[in-house]
C-alpha cells in the first residue's frame, strides 16, 4: 500500500476523486455496469448528503467532483459506493484498495477538473465530443438535461 498519501478532509473544499478498477480491468466496458454504478452513486449521494458537481464513468476507472458528506467521513462514502457496486459483480476483485483525492478550492480548479473529466472519453476514443458520452455529467451541466445523478450547479 502506498505510504505518504495525505488527505485533507473537513476543509469545506470539494474533492476530485479517482477510483480505479482492480488492475485497470475494463469493468465498465458496457452500459449495464455504468448504469448500475450511477444508480448506486445517486442512492448513496442522497443517503450521505453529498453534493456531486461532476462525474465520468470510464471503462477502467471513474472520476467524481464532490463535496464532503455532511456527517460522515468522505472515505466512508467512497467505501460504501465501492462495496455496493462490488456486490453486483461476479469478479472477486473489483476496485483498487486506494483512491486518488485532490482538494479543489478555486473556481478555476473546478473548471479544470470538470473539463478534464468530460474530455476523458474523447481522449480515450470513446466519443467524438463530450456530449456524446452518456456516462458523464456534461449534458446535465451544460445542456440542463436531467441525468441519473443530481448535479449541484453553482
């Protein structure tokens, strides 16, 4: 397990989260697991009172731009979405143990992280343009289309 990883919680900042599938397996290579994950994300968002500002589901990983839960640690929220999704899978190992967490505290960084997430499917050759990838928050944020996950727009 990596050492020296620092997490800054209870700061009131947003968090840019990256969670990798175990050994970069393409677990999200079809619509069914992507849609299942988004359903779980929305249910857990409601339960933990988390604001979601953006997301993207890629074949081998996910990115989230989220607030901290109101009453529980951010790590608990991440653990719960990982566990709930894992129970829907037949693979023994679904996720890498750790996750990437970057505190976001300026509007410039929020824009940078959202742009990064929404361009991820384009750079990977999965979509021609960000609105073409249905498993991201792009169309909700920029076209006001309802999606499977409630997005907080400030």
